[in-house]
């Protein structure tokens, strides 16, 4: 009897542990942010039906679920029904509050059938085409993502990387420096470790961790008027609020480093909360032990939320990161293996200094920080006012010395000054935006943004190999930028909606006011087909230091304009089933007023980074990007998802000489397959396999002059044939394996995220072998395996 009773008790405890997972979240109005009371939240295909309704704070909680992922159907009278996929049920401790926003459905007010919205569409109500959102879950799940929104975006059509070792985002042939990063309503400088060196707008890995992310809107063209200073695309990132009910913590330890996170209530009664995350990298220590490059990094991010029914909600947030790379000159190595054998039979390994970079000793420091305060307050029952004040800064400093060797077989020698660069940018921003449901058919959004920018930059270089450092460039400059916008969205009739807006920009250092109209139409001929067209004019300023470059002909600063582009996009979205969507977009981008160097083939359409100009900079450059993007995507349902994306495109620019050339980023074609499968193990744990593979056209290369290269002992390129040849096509593959152990009081994860599993190399140009007196291909190899263990409790 006792044995039977013990068996029943054990069975009850085990069954309860298996079914102790929960899903909880908050449902709010997409425009006003106000909680929606009485919203029905049902688990799709549950039998009997499992569902709840939201309370007076818009919060719901579904308890006693089995481990796994679920699809939620969220519905409230007067709002579009939302189908939200890929929701992971977790333990009581460590569960995150889902943020679910519903958009008002004007057709229900007229007695027409309710429409549905897709949870992959952008959160911004003014977005029509070339936009989508992705969640924290996708950011952490996609293979090779490294919890970095930039690398997650590589899975999408029309998006590639500039080089394998950085997270620069090339959108439809545009430079990564043309991408706008907006974090919590503050436009920040490239938020990446090791950023600002070879490529503006790129680094090794994002400074903020996806543990803090609520959602990310990603735009690849013709984006709404509220986004300025970009001719390419936009990342609009928002930090989530911390848990308002209980304190939870997580620790992740892996090859890349240690990651610590904590969140919880500050005052339960008032609903205030905190969330904070700290990371410290280990790869620098590994580099030092091997005697090679030592990249060190650490970062801290936080978000504090203080809601008030009377005064609105205040968020205080910040992010900052420090990183550095020490790359010593190459050491001569003579190593004999099998020393007990005769010398003739021994294996001798010799490493000589062969290339110019082998003689360079570099110390590079990076830094980036942002701090902001956001105040969100409802105005009446149909409007919300959001005001933000923030400051952001970044730093790049490079000290390079040249090693003069005693002999090629010696590591004795002298380090001579070679180059010294520094660039520190600061920006203070104030913005305010009012969003209103004017009528049941009309949404209005207007705002203003004021930026005060400053830069402190210099460049010192030697004129001869063992000479002294001479100043080549120096500036300490400030300027303001004023931008304003207005946007309208009007539901013309049930199937047809229109957006129209205007952005106005005034940058102090350019003698112009930029007027940028934006407009779009979205038409639903049937429930499962969405047609869209959009047009937008966009402008962009360059790095602030560029406006201090001296025109060598006039000995004054260059008289520059903003770079501009017109985007034209046509889109067809077809829901092949409730889980599968096919999206096709054709686009044409016309760039004009692009800065170029007079009398040369250089154009800012290929902008990486500059530390001076030997020619006048004028705005006579143009460019054209055109192509087609196709995506077939299956949401994660029943533990399986996939995304097939492909692009055919052409990216050209015209220089000051009237020559039309390939841009640096014109690969012409790309195709990516991303997929994953999760299995339930032991009734409650999740084993996941994720991978992606990308086929890319080769990078454009410039042929070299072999005779001149031998004479000058360095690669001399044929500038009149810039980017006229193509490198080899490339295949890149990443894979990830995760094993989640879901318990009531904790979630434990073992994981492996492997970058470049096929050991692919990219041709980056050419280099001159000083020892063998020949030109060789310069190939970049980058591999980054991250094996880790994470516990949330």
C-alpha cells in the first residue's frame, strides 16, 4: 500500500513538473500603448480549448503547459486578430513577459469581417514594404547570429555582409555606413565592438545583448518619414522592460566570454522594474596565450522603467562598451620537430616576416556609449506623446609602429612611429513624437528631432619609412542637425490603405534644406494576398570629420551637400498557408548628390572610412541599385521552421570622370537557406538544431599593375579599372545546437554556435610578398566557434 501510494505521489510530482511551464504577457494598443482589457488569448489547436483573458492591466498568464513552443491567437473587439507564433513556454522562474501590440481594425467598426495581422510584419504602423520585425527568440536562435541583430539580418533577402570578420550590413548594394541604428528612439553611432576602423558602421559584434531586446524593426528601403540620415536601411531597436513580479538572473559562460544578467521589480505596487546585462570577453586572453592578435571587449547595458498612470512612463536606459586589439609585429620562428632524428629527417617549421603587415605593431582602442531618458504619456484616449533626451559617443584610436629588424631571422630590432589616428564623436539629441488615432480610418504621426554633434579627430603619418610623424589632418568641429516629419495613414476602403509623409532636414554644415516626400499604398485583393508600392526620398550626411577636410585647390573646407537617393519598391506577399508566406519585392534606387573626389574614381558610395582627402570633394556622383528579392518563410510551428531567400541585383556608381563602375558591394546574386528543428526530449527538454548556408557572388576586385608593384615593393592597383573583375563565388555555412533543460525554477541551456563551418576564405584583394618579391591574393579567413552553458533562475 505504501509503495503504491509512493508511486502515485511520485507520478503526480513528475507530471506536475512536466506541466509546470507557463506563458505570460501584456496586450496593449499599438498606437497609445494602453493596456487592452478583456483580450482573449487562446492556444491554437488546443482541444479542449486553452485560453485566458487579460486583466485590468492587460496582462494574461497561461499555466500548466507542457514544454515546447505554442502559437497564440490574440483577439479583442475593435482590433485586428493577431496570430503570434514561436512562443516558448518556460518555467515560473525566468519567464519573460511577452509584449503583444494590437492594431485597431477600422473594418470591424463598420460591421465587416475581422482581418488578421502577421507577427513578422514591422511594428511601425506606417511601414508598407521592405520591412519586417524579428524577435529576441530569432536573434538568439538563428545559427551564426551570435545574439547580434546585424548577423541575424544576413538571413534576409537583399542583405549581405561586407567581410566575414565584421558585422557590417550591406543592404541592396549600399555601404554599411548608410544604415541608421536607432536604439530606444536615439540614433546611435555604430553600436559594435571594434568599430570605426576599416569600415564605418561595422565591428566584430554588437555591444548590446539580445537579453535586453524587446523587438527589432528592420527596413531595407522606402522607410517611413520618421527615419532620417540614411539612404540604405534602418534598425529600430527597443529594450524590453524587466520582470515586474519576481527577480530572475542568468549566467552564461562560453568560449567568447561570460555574460551576466539580472532583472526584477523595483516596486511591485507601482510596476517599476530593472534589467541589466554585463559581458566580458575571453578571446583576448586566448590571443595573448598564442602570441597573436588579442581582441578584448566588455559591455554593460540596462533599462529602468517607472510607470505612472498619472504622469506616464519614464524609461532610463544606457549601454556602453570598451574594446581593444593589440596586434604585435610577426615574430620569426624556427622550430624543429622530431629533434631526436637527424636534421635531414626532421620536420623544420620556419615563419618569416613576408608582408608589410608583418612589420606593423598596432594598438587600437575602441569605445562606444549611449544614455537616454524616454517619457511616454497618453494624451486623451487616442494619442500618445513620446519625448526622448539622450547622448551618445564613440571612440577610435590607432597607434601603429613599424618594426625595423636586425635581420630576417631575428626578433631584435627597433619600433619606429608609423601612424597615429584618433576620432571621438559626441552627439546630444532631443526628440518628441505625437501619435494619434484621429478617426477610425486616419492615423497621424509627427515629430521633431534636434541633434548637436561634435568631433575631435586627427591623423599623423610618416612621409618616409623611418621618418617622424607629421600631421595630415586635425579638427575639432561642432554642428547642429534639425529634422522634422509628419506621416499619415488613411484607410481608403476595406482593402486599400495609403500612407503619405514628409521629412525635412537641415544640417548646419551644408547650405540646403532637404525635403523628402514618402508615400505608399497597400492593397488586399483577397485575405491572403497583399500588394504594396512605395516611394521615398532619403538623405544622409557623412561622418562629421569629413566636413573638415581641406580642398587642396582653395585651401578651404569642401562645400558639400547631403547625399540623396530615391527609392521605388513594389511588393507582393502571398500567404500560401497560415504558416507559410511568399514575399517578392522589386526595387530601383537612384542615388544622386553623392560626394566624390574630383578627378578620381573614388565615390562615397563605396565609403569605408577616410582620414583625409588629396582632392576636392564635390557632389557630382550618382549611382543606381536595382534588383529583385524573394523570400519563402515558414514560421516555427510543430518545432520546425525555414526561410529561403534569394536576390538578383546590380549596384553601380558613376564617378567624377563620368565612368560607371561596380560598387565595392556589388555581388550581383545571393541565396540563403535558414532552417531549424526542435525535438522534445524526456517529455520536457528541448533539443534544437539550426543552420544556415549562403551562396554569394564574388566581391568586386581591382586588377594590379605588376611592373609598378615590383618597382614600389607594394601592390599598385589600376585605378582606372576599379572593381572591374570579380572574386570567386563563396559558400558560407553556420550551424548551432542547443539543449534546453526546462525546470519550474530554472532553464539551463547547453549550446554551440559555429561560424563558418566550411572554413571558407574570402578574397579581399592582393598583397605584396616582400621576401619572395611577388604579388599574392589576400585571403581573409574568419572562424568563431562559441560553445556555452547558460542558466536562468
